[in-house]
C-alpha cells in the first residue's frame, strides 16, 4: 500500500510554487495587467458593423490562442507524468561519486514522464508499443535524467539508423495511416531488412507492450552506463526500475477495446491512484560489471540489443522512488519537460555504446525546435534546484537577468568567475577512458549475433506468454499487405524459434520455414511475467448489482475487499442509487452504457432480487467478456445462481460460495492471481 511519507526537503515543489498562479476569484486582465471590461463582444463600428483593429484585447486573446500549440515530440509525443521523490537504501559510494546515491537520509525530488512512442499526442494509451519511463532527479549536484523505456533492449545498434526506424514505424507518409500502430508494411519491411531488431521485436510482440498500468511496468536504462567513484575507478552499470506492484499486462483484445472505451486509460489510472493516495512505488536496481570483466560474456555488453541476464549479473536493489503528487498543469509540466541522457552528475558517465552516443546529440537538438530556443532550462519544470551560473546569454525567451558586464571566460574584471570547480571539489570530470583505433564507418563483429537473445527471451516465456507472442505476430503480419514482407519476416524469425515462425506463418498465409531453429537452450526466469510479484493492491472490481441485494453480506464483501486495498466500483443499469432488501443504499459509479468489463480487473456479480431481462442481458455480456479476458469472477446470492445456470461454475478463477468469509478470502486470492490462464477460451 501507499507509503505515506512526504518528501523532507522538496525544494522542487517550493521552486514550482513561485510560478503557480491561481486565477480563481481574480479580475480579468490583459497580459499587460490592464483590467478588462468586456470579454464577450469585440469592438465594432456600429452594432452590426466590422470589428476594429484597435480592439487590443480581442487581438491579444486570439493571437495567443493562435500560438498555443508547440511541435509535439517526434517520438514519445503522448505521455503523462507525476512528481515524487527518490531515496537510496544504502550508500553506493563504493561505486559512484553521485551524491544522491550516498545518503539514505536524503530525499531527491523527481519528475517522471511515462509515454508511448509511436502515437501522436492524442492517440490511445493502450496501443501495442514501447513505453517511455523518463525520470528527472533534481539533485544537489544538478539535474540527472534517467531516460528509460519499459523494455531492456532496442531496435537498432547505431543511432544513425534511428530516423529510418522511426520513419518505418510511424504512420505511412502518403496517407498517414495507421495511427500509433506497428501493424503495417513499412515497419515489418524495416524489421526484415534490419535483423538487429529481432530481439526487440520479440519484446514488442510480448505482453510487455500492453502494460496494465504505468504503475506496473519495469523501466530499463537500456545502455551500459558507467559508475565512477571518488578514486576514479569505473564499473559498467545498467539501471532498472522494479515496480512494487509487479509487472502486469492487458490482453490484446482488451487493449484494443479500451482504446475506444477510455483512450486515457493509463493516464487516468496514474492520476486517480495518486489522488487516492495509492502512491506508485518503484525500486531502483543496478547491474554492475567490473571493467576487467568487459569481455567475459558471449555478447558485447555495449550492444543495446542485448540485455545482461539477471541470473548472470544480479540486479542489486539500491533505492526507492515514490510518486506522490500530480501535476497542476499538463502543458507547463508534462509537455515542457525536457529530458536528455546527457544530463548527468559526477559519478555517472557514458560508454561507447553507439546508440547512446547518438542520443547524446539528439535530445538537446530536439528541444531547440520543440521548446523554441536554447533557454528551455529556465522553464519551471526544467530548472535545477541548485543555482545556475555560466556565460551563456540571451536567446528567445531568456528570463534570467544576468547582472554586470562580464559574460566571458577567462576574465579579470569579475575575478575570473563564474569559476570552474575542480573534480576534487565536485566539478564534473569525464572518465578518462583510453581510446584508440582507425576512423571507420563499420560495426564491431561483436555486435553481429542478432538472434541468440531473441531465442533466450522466447525460451523464458510461459506457455500463455508464448501464445500471446504468436497471436501478436499473427495480428501484426495479418495487417501487412505485402506477401513478400510477410514471408521475409517468417524466414527471419525461423532463426529465433521454428515453432514460433511455423505457427504464425500458417496464420498469415505464408510458407512455413523449411530450415532454421536455434541451438540456444538457455532461459532467464526473470524475463517472464509469470514470476513477477502478484498482489491484490489497487486492483479494481466491477460490482454488478441491482435493487434487492442482501445488505449485510454485500456490505461485508465490499468492506473486506477495500480493507486489502482493492477498489470496488458499483455498476448497474442507471446512475443514482441501488437499494438493498434491508434498505442499504449504494451509489452507482458506472452504468452498462458508460463502462465495460475491460475497464476493471475483476467482476463481482451480485445481481439482486429485482433483476429484469435487460439487466440480465447486459450483465451476461459483461461477465462473458471478463471470462474471455481471463479475469477473476466472483459471485454470491442471485449472481451465483446465474453463473451456475450459465455454466461458469468450477472454471478457473470463478469463485462462489454461500459462506461470505470463505467467498471473500478465495475471491481476494483470485484477484491477486490477476489472470486465470487455465480457462478454455474460444
Ligand atoms: Fe529517445 N528520443 N532516442 N530513446 N526517448 C526522444 O527527445 C532518440 C532511445 C526515450 O518523456 C526525443 O525530447 C534517438 C532509447 C524516452 O520527454 C528524441 C535514439 C531509449 C523519451 C529522441 C533514441 C529512449 C525519448 C523525442 C537512438 C531508452 C521521452 C522528444 C539513438 C533508453 C522523453 C525528446 C520524454 C525521447 C531521440 C533511442 C527513451 C528525438 C536519436 C534507446 C523515454 O530526442
């Protein structure tokens, strides 16, 4: 459950407070502060005459409106964010100078933006896609950005291919179709012709691409970074975020329906749970490899299409992040926040991963156009909590009023300040890696194996997860029009696993591969969501109910569910109240019109003594869909009778009993298990 602790020294919040304005109860003014007397009628020459140019309030209002939009992010356009704090569990001083990783008593304010990658700003949340997981730590040594994704590898090995990849996955340029989807010809043509994408495509076709909640996703820094300690000793490091609630996903049919029912599903879930005090928590983990062990692995640790199997390089949990505050304004905070993997603090450094190196260029560059110039660091959400002093000056929208004549280094007029700080006193010093070699445009041979880890991923999946991957390939390629591309993809994935390629080949009318297969037999249990923590906390339950229910029993069930952190919502025919046989009233949250079962994690079917035919029909649709999505279904009283008549009794995850104590215990267990894959769903 939520950790109630508040941030000790939330200096970021204090800083933002300086910029917050509450317009409620104030007088309307122009941007110049002039009080406005008329805001409905523009100034006209005669009551039916033309509008006059001298109406400055009209012009200012419309001009500002005309310029309200800024370019959306070229990728990760759709996102949502929240404030919180981070705390390290034990000092990491042995490995890194980064001060925010030293003192367990220090809380560092953070701002985290979750996103989809492909869709535009208005696209649906539940599409099949990678999710961004970008964290800005406002540390006492300056801002540190951990710009991560919810998958540990990437589609390409070298940043020079990023525009090609993005052009291929975005809507096709002639008709701008499809929105927020990888299920089209150009993406799969790219995949087949850039086989380094194989491993990431396995992740994209897996359940990881349709997370149940931003609160239930892992985050991965993807690249190998470097930790550098006080003595200058370096280690390779990969960053992980582990959600306290475990890693959970939707099923594909459900995800598609939610995209229509509630396109804001993931953002609403984050917002609502923070409002309710169910603060999302993530633990920060690190995998550390000594410099001497760089070449100990059967893959190149600098290759971003490879993960470091957790069984070989354990994830050390080093701290915790809690998101406990919603934004006040989506534009000024979420849209204007600017992340950059190059925003580091002393003790965190880069490696020669060619994907990372390219990112170091791209992020500042994109903010220049998106946020309108080089002063985006002055926007409230991007400001460091420590003072900023340098000789950078001017530019669009500059806000700092730098005093004095000196804006250059070296100088004598200002005593040669602002002065650099020596590394010993906390100045950033780049790691002195020895580099030598010829200038070449090529890729290291050690990056050449594109399939072993794709097979490792496949081998690690549980049977339902494997089936979902086959279904995803069948869906995506089923939407690809080019037969040649479909066949190329089948042939490519024969290198990963023959059963996989053969099964989806049959579903998409392609020729099953004649040869292929992999000799990789290794698996990594950490990759399967089957092994993730499963808890009932914050799960939602639709309570299907109408008048005449058993007051005491229903009240007992609802209160017990709430006591373990489950969130029941009342669903009935009409908004208003439903009344129990003994007069107890329950406020209806949703009707069958405003909600479908896809919006809930489980269903509790109560019915009531006063059901009618229409109620039964709508409830039946609800239950049927929940059953097909493998969700827990509980039933008591008239609900139980209905489930028995309709042949749901005894099926996995279907809980019913006349003893309310037994019922609620078993129902909570079924909810904690999340999905009941043992069902035969046709
Ligand atoms: Fe990004 N990426 N990226 N990316 N990325 C952007 O920056 C880029 C990559 C990631 O919520 C852009 O401000 C290149 C990997 C996240 O604001 C842009 C390459 C990972 C976000 C950009 C990559 C990411 C972005 C677009 C290949 C996981 C959203 C808008 C070398 C580790 C941040 C912006 C937010 C955003 C470039 C690959 C994560 C264009 C060139 C790998 C979470 O600069």
